[in-house]
């Protein structure tokens, strides 16, 4: 069989065509550093002035770049490279001669969160500097390497395009050019396009994709580059011109639809053309070469049947890469006028060349086709940028004082690029935070910026020897970590704020303020000028109130010691670990709140608890509230005693919240409270004893059958449904997770730990300004809006249900960090139910029951809360799952063992059609690629 070959035009004409697609100008408007109405940001780098222009081909406005960067200088390309056809974006550049790193700051155009964006940067050297030496430099998105831009081997008049799809976690993102010593970095244009979070599923918080090629097969006009408005995301689909001797172009004028939950949303105009071999026995063969990527390549192939097949006409084919099957099933059949795709999830690595072969099956009456393809290079985005609040604060400080240091890009980026004057802390699981800021001798003028008060981790702030005026802002006293504030040698005036004086009194702050002639040392009505010294002075403010506080604390301590002595508690096993005394006012407030509860439950003294727990002999658990001890009441009833830890700042608040809730809720699937203790500084809650511990322990220990897991899920759901529908006002748990679902001796499930719960004070949402919950379980909508709802509990329960199905934790760490939701969704979309199901169950389950439970879990974990079911709906669906599993168990008692294998195979086959109905796909691909 003759092997057909694709023939592409040379590189330079293609690049010129790309220029034509970014067509020239018409009309002007005022430039703004803001996205347009569809969220696009389009920048002509180096374009002078303050006016924007509209691109003729796309009708998109392109703005000058002055509002996005404060470095570099504008240049025009050499006149010898300017032609009437050259788009305006390539006629000028911004060049960065000074500094090793120079950056553009772009605002995020979506709500803050883990959002996907397409970034595109354009470069045309055009001998703008007259040196005839095109450079090589690095390009970064945030703190992660995008690619190395190598213009040294290209034609000076040939544009180079860099495109990447990444997740942006903050409300801004920076694109940085880094000088690597091989020429001066420059840029012609920069574009940002927001994407749906559902498309390009290979992109997540730790992995991005860099485009190597995106081709449209079938156009007969080499200038027919498809982009916005035909492509709503403004992707560039370049035509792949073929040899008409070997290839036949298929086309249609009818619309090609993107089916439900499409993962790529290729525009209809791209999918309306395809190519096929003229020789019906031939295959389609092409390749891509490796560019040395260590993380590998991910291909995406797009197919649609553009011709109406007649009776008995079949088009079936397989895809092979380097001789290995890309699809796991027997064949792939494109759908008529519907976009389909086959894509990779696991990168291809360690090959110099990747040969793609699309081969018809033996039963196919038609040769293979292809409409379009995309080849991506995988990049890591695991490097975490500086804490977003710190970045915003430093941006405001930089803007206010017009700082011209090397303050470009991420402030705490490791190595030589960290901003001058900063000290940062670096933790494995948290973003870097600024711990010290030295801006002494920096020529600062004006008042002290309020932005300094947003550096929550800063310990040392040095603003000495500048020309700062005005008063000292009291907001600086709210910096929890600040220990040293140096304001020496400025022109500050007015009194020192009383809040700062209090910090000085308690020894938590060292304030240095010498050489500020108009600064006063007291906060009263009269203002005395600060005394001047020969060196920096430290305020030591000692007054009568301080003495009174000391006396009060001494009296309180004596009272507590006397009380302990009279009770004979000199050597108890549970003692407060926090040495900070509890205030009398706080204790009185807690006592008042407890008395207002009108608790019907038994009230225990501390001595009672000591007797019940045998001097706190056996620890059976530990949480944020404190330790949990085993105990026995006088009648022998076993109980669990949760003691509040004095070292927990939230312990008292959570104790009172949980005590309030447990007095008014009663349900068989909620842990019940036997009593409580509020005895001086000691607080405790006494619960019914759950002998089998938490669900988390059982999942980790692989000790549950599928039937047991379903019953536990159902009972937990019933408990949550009661909170949502049976309580008035409804309650949101806010910390649903496997460790908060407890099991008794009969393996009956009960939801526990209501310290984070909150009542709905409106119809749908609870009012809160504090984010609570456990990573992996937190509702992304709650994370974004700070407004929890009952659907927030539904989301968390969906994660619990996935844990029961898969036996895996909420966050997976191998081969790379990802959520169990994303992992399960990808496998289930391919029909890989047996990969998803916990192997420890040994296949002893009804596959349809598991399928339905997994589908319920995915419904619960939809991104938008409106698309999630209620807990009542979840209960109803879990009852159906349990009925299916019970039916299997009943049938097995009437079947011979020899028939069980065929029965399982039949159910597995039928489950594929369930997947097709729910996910809009037929499972075709093994681990790695997926098809539609």
C-alpha cells in the first residue's frame, strides 16, 4: 500500500500569513488597561501614544502597552521590513535593555479563582536595533517558565508566536521577559483570552500546555487562518495545504455542532473541512518532532463526518502513534456534523519523532479522515507565586512612591530576581510571604501608605531616613507579626496612635521614631513634641493602667490556684497548654452564653470528667478543638469526652457553637450530646460513644464492602438532609468530610463535629466573612463568594462519596497533585469504571450501582452550585443505588458460581451506555487518551 504524505508550505510564508491574520488598523479609541466586553486583553507592545486601534479582521481593539509595564523603550522595526501588508502590531516593539527581568502585569478578567487563560505573545525582530543580531531569551508566566524564545535562526521579518494555556489563581498575572545573556529581550504583541474551566482538561493548577502546532486540514486558501470571531476563544487555526494528487478535500456548508460538555469547542468553520486519501486503501500519515521537552507532548485530534453516509457505507479507523494504538477499542467512528475528538492525558516522552498513522479498519468501506489537530508541549506550573495580598500591597506601594528599583514580576521569586529590600518566608505548602521590608534611604515622600498594613506576615518594617510626612497610621498596629517599626529620620507629625502604644506596652512591638521633630509621644488631647536623642530611641510606655492590669492578672491567678487547691487538682492530667491567662470578661461572657442556652443536657463539673475518664487515661481522638477521651457514666454507659484545648484560639467559639446546635437537633444519623462541662477555664462536650471510629479510618483500612459503603453514604446523607430541611432555620455543616462521619458498633453512620456549622439567615446563603473547611472538600463557589449554602455541604458530601467509591483521598499526589474529582471524572468519561472502583472490594459489587453512585458524586461536585442536587435528591438516588446492590446480592443466591463471570461482563457492557448517556461520550480510550 502506497504511503500518502502530507506536504506543508515552508515556514516563512506561513509566518507571513499569520501576520496577515493580525490585520492592520482602522479607527481609534481611548486606551485603557482594561479588558474589552468579552474579557479579551490585546496589547500592541511598543505602540506609542494613548489611543487604541481596531483590527480589521477581528474587530478587536489593540491598546498601547504603557499601562501594563513601566520599563523598556519603544522602537520601530527597520523600514526595509515594513510592507503595506505588514500588520501594525509588528511595526514596532518594546525593547528591554535595562534589568535582567522585565514584566507586563495583566488583570484577570474572570472572578478570582483557578481560572484558565490562553496567553499569546508575538515577536518580530525586524532589525529594530540595527545590529542584525536577533536575540534568545526566556519568557515566563508568573514564576513559571513559558518557553525560550529563539529568534537567532529565523528570518528577521518572520514573526514568532508563543501560545500557552495555564491556570491563573489570582486577580492578576504577570508575563516576564528574562535576559539570558544572548541578546536584548523585546516583544511585539501580547494577548490574553479567558477560557471555560471545562475545556482543555489536561490543564490544571500544576500543569500547563504550550502550543507547538494547531492545524486546520482542508482549506484550499493558504491565507484562510481561522480565529475570532469564528473561534470564540480567538485560537489561531492555520491551514494545512495538501497535495491534491494524493488527497481529497471533504467539506460542507452546514453547521457542525459542538455536543454537550464539549472539552475543546472547535469552531464549526474548522470542522466543516476534512481530508481523506484519494486511494481508499491508504492511511493518513504525519508526524511531529520533539523540541526537547522533558515533560512530553499531548496531542488532540478532531474529527467530524461532513458527508451523509449512504446505506451500507461505514467509516471506521484507528489512530496509532509510533506504532502503538492510541485508542483502546476496535475503532473510532466520526459522527455526522458533530465535533468529536481523541485526546491524550498522559504525555508522550523520550522520543525524537512522533509518527501518527490513521488507519481504516478491515470492515470500513471508507478511508480515514481528519479535520484538525493540536500538538501541545507540557510545562510545569508548580512554582507558587508570592501571596496575592502581599503582591497587591507591594504593587500599591510601588505605585504610590514611584519606586524605580528592580521591582518587576513576582516580589519573592527565588534567586537573584527577588525585589530589593525584601525578606521572604518559603513554605512547602504555602505561597511565599514577605516577612521584612527595608525601604530606608529610598527617597520616599508623602504620607505612609495604608498598603503597608496589608503585609500580614511582615515582622520588620524599616521606613527610616526618607521624607515621609503626616501621621503614623493606626492600622499598622493590626499587623499581627510586626515586631520592629523604624520611622527614624522623617517629617512625621501628630500623636503616636494609642493602638501602637498598647502594642509597645505589652512588649510585642519595638517602635523607633527619633528625628521626627513634630511627632508627639502621647495620644491625649495635648500633644507634646517628641524628645530628640543622639541615636534611635525606643518607646517604653509604662503607665498606671499597666500596673492595674498586672494586679488584676495576679488576683485572677491566685483565685484559680485556690480553686484548684480546694478541689485537690494539683496534679491533673489535662492542663491548659496556653500560658496566656483567660480574661475574667471572656469567662463571664462564655458563662452568660451557656446559661442562655437553657440546656436540657446534663452539666458536668471538671471533677466529674476526671472520674468519668479515669483521670483522662485513654485518648481516642484528637482534633482542632482538643483531645477526645474514653469515659463511662455511673450506669456504665460509654461516652466520648472532647476537652477544649486552651491553646486553640477558636476553641471557645466552636465549643459554644456546637453546644448550641446539639441542644436543638435530634436525628438518628447525627451524633448526640450527652452533656457538657463549663467549669472555670475548662470546657468539654460529652457525646455518645462511636466505637468504630471515623469513616476515614475504615476507607484507609480497606475494611468495607460496597453494601456497607452505600449504607454509610445513605445514612450520612440523611443526617445532612435533616440539617438542611428539618431544622429551622436550616443549618450548614461547613466541614463535611470522612473524619467527621463516625460509626457505631453496628457500622451505623452519624455526622459529627458541628463547631463550624452556621445557620442560614437568608433564604439560600449564610452570612460569613471567614472561610472554613478542609482542603479537598471546600466548595469552589463558596471559596469564591465567601457565601456558604446547603449546596456547599452537597459538594463536600460528593467528595466523601467519591472516597467511598474509589478508596482514594480527596487530593491525589501521584503522579502529580490533582483532586479525586478531576481524576474520577476523566476516567469515567472514558468508561473506565473498574479503574475508578476501589480494588480492595475485589469486584464484589453491582457495577450499575457503582456507576450510579459515581454519577451522583460527580453531580454533587459540579462547579456551579445551581447544577448540584439537594441532599433530598441525593438520598433518593442513593436509595436506588442500594436497591441495585441488594438485587445483585439476592440474584447471586440463585446463580451458580460458573455464571457469575458472564453476568458481570454483561453488566459491564451495559454500563458503557450509561456513561454515554451521562457524559455524552462512548468509552474508546485507555489510560491516557480519551475520545468522543
